[in-house]
C-alpha cells in the first residue's frame, strides 16, 4: 500500500463510517453522499478507489437501482485497471449520475485533507 493510501485511509474510513450510520438511520441519500466523499478522498489509491466503488455497488443493489449497479460494475473495472496509471478524473464523485471521465471541482474541506495526506508522503 502506498504512503498516500496509508495517509488518506483514516479519512476514507470516517466517510465510510458516516455512510453506514446514515444507512442504519434509513437516510440513503446522505449515505451515498458520504460514499461520494470517500470516493473523492481515496480515488488516487487503487485500494480505496475500488473499495468505495464496491460499496457504491452494494448501495445500488440495496436500493434496486439498475443504472447504479451497471455503472458501478463498469467503474470497479476502471478503478482496478486505471487508477495506478493515473487515469483518474479529479474530484469525480463516483456515482453513475456523473460521467466516469468528468473532472469536478473538489470541495475545499476534502481538498485540504487530500493535500495534508500528500504532504506526509
């Protein structure tokens, strides 16, 4: 696991935990928004990138959203094969409602976390 992956791991884990908490409360939209945050934070790490897409796939399955399921299967393959070579659209939130090739401005609070994680490398 790369230094970045290790540095960003606690922040990705916090977003995943928040997602689980909202799922347990039945707030599935907020659950997904935390998975999107986890995606933005971890998308430069193959491990975290694939993991978050798998969690998004499970969300799609639980919600019975065929478009999300298909989109996440494609994104899992892409994350597994393209992340290590740097083919990652910055800031992309990872849901099937966004093109997997589209870069998006990163929320300032997430950008600060990513910068700190990169500074520890």
